[in-house]
């Protein structure tokens, strides 16, 4: 549905920067910064929020199931794929390569947006966020920005119009926050008035996702990381520590920042899909036409935080920069995780892998 970092660690600060497409990089260089430098950076308490694993969960966990799917074995052998895995009917299977291990926290980039979308859906269904309000009404902080009079549902659908060509600024906005120490609020405050009419077009936007994180604080009194911990983390029996990257103001970043082990990402996906399948409000929110509890709220476009399989609308999920996919099937409850390098750029082939593996699990 949507078309859609190299970390330098110094003695005082961690800098994230995107690997330029014009510079030739090897698979080893990509994997080093993703699987060594990023996890090391996230473990710095000044840079990331820590979610502690359940004591003894890893040692008590049953051995990973061995997939009978020939396709699972085929994509395991592909040198592009660092990690693949699935969760189905309580059976968790993962296949990891290179420097990755069971406890590696995979930084999943914009898959974070998909998780934030779920947390927002949960809070709307719990009655804690009124989707009819403007962003300024939801957040006093945003009332001082160009988001003040923008409808929450327009921001949820990444059609706020606040920033012009936000899609083209994705890498820059990421670098500013992770490399230059620019806070989310500094970015949002830099735009004095909307660049275009709200709701007029979809524009994939880190800024809109980050603005939503302030709306969540204003409406619920909790950050997205605090909601994640209570709504998700405490309910999945996590095996290894997880992390959420903070901005220079110490707030969890709404557009990216989540990092969990492959197994815990799959457990999280299983928790999310089962909530969607079993709770009518969430089911409406994800699969309906904008009706929640028989009220036409016009918020079906929240799915702009998701990528949907055009051949099966019951399959959708999150995608990250460079080839991270966490997708699930609301018909079967199956979940698939793919972590690929693909030369550090978005590549549709990773979706083909994810959809095909979901189909294999049917």
C-alpha cells in the first residue's frame, strides 16, 4: 500500500548515519554496523530505553521448531537474508546467520511505525485517545507547532500536509535525530505553518509519526515506550532484553527506534495478530472501512503505517529501511520476520519473501 545506518561510536556520543547509495559497501560492512555497532549503541542507557527480559525465559524456552517448508530452507541459504523466522500455532522457528545470534537486538527501523500504529489503535479502542480531536487538542506541546489545527486522523494517515515532500526527507530527518542530536520537537517546531492542505495527499512522513508520539503522551500521560512495555512487552514472555532509541530530549522516537531479538519480534507479532483477530474494535480498526464501535471515524487510513499484500488483504505488516519485514496473516494468525541487507536499501523482494513464507504456512 505504501511505496516506500552506520553508527559511529565515539567516547561521548553515538552517531547514526545512513550508508550512502553512491558508496560501494560490502555485505560485511553492512552487517557490522547493523549487528554490532547498532546493538552496542542501543545498550548505552543515554541513548535507548531498556526493556528487561523475563528472568530465565531464554533458558526455559522450547527449542526452535525446524520448518518443514522447503521455501524456508531456500531463503535461509540466500546470502542477503541475515534472519528469517515465523511463529505459527505456538511454534517459533528462526534461522540466523553472520554475526546474529538469538540475543541480538535487531534494530527494525520503520517497523517501529507499525508497532506505534498498533499501540494507537489499542488506545483508541480503550477510549483513551479521541480520534476526532486535532493534534493541538491532544497535545499542548503540538499546540505551539504547525500541527496545532491538523486532525489526528490526517496525521495517522500520513496526510497532514505539514511538511512538503516529507517522503524525500526520510533519511535526512533520521540523520538529524540520530546523528546531529536534533530532537523530535525541534524538527516539528521548525515548520511554522503547514506546507499544503491537510488530507489532500499521502506523504510517507517520519515527522507525522513523531508528532503522533506527542499526541499519545498528551492523551494518555504515557510515552509510546511506556505503552509498549505495559500493553505488549509484559504479555509476550520476552526471552532477551529489548530497546527503544531515544531522541536528545530523552523521548522514544515514534518513526523508528525499536530493537528486539528475532524471537521476541515474532512473539510480539503473534500477540498483535491475536488481539486483532479476537477483539472486534481492533478488527474493525485494521480491516474495516473506518468504523469503530459502529461509529464512522474515518480512520481506516491508519493502515498507512502498514504494507498490505495486494494479493491477500488479510496479510499486512511493517517494513524497515533496508529490508526488515514483520508481517502477519489475520486468517491464520501466522507471523513472519525477515531481516535482510539488500545493499542497505529498500527492495520489494523482501516483501515477496515475506508474503510467500506466510502462504507456505497456510
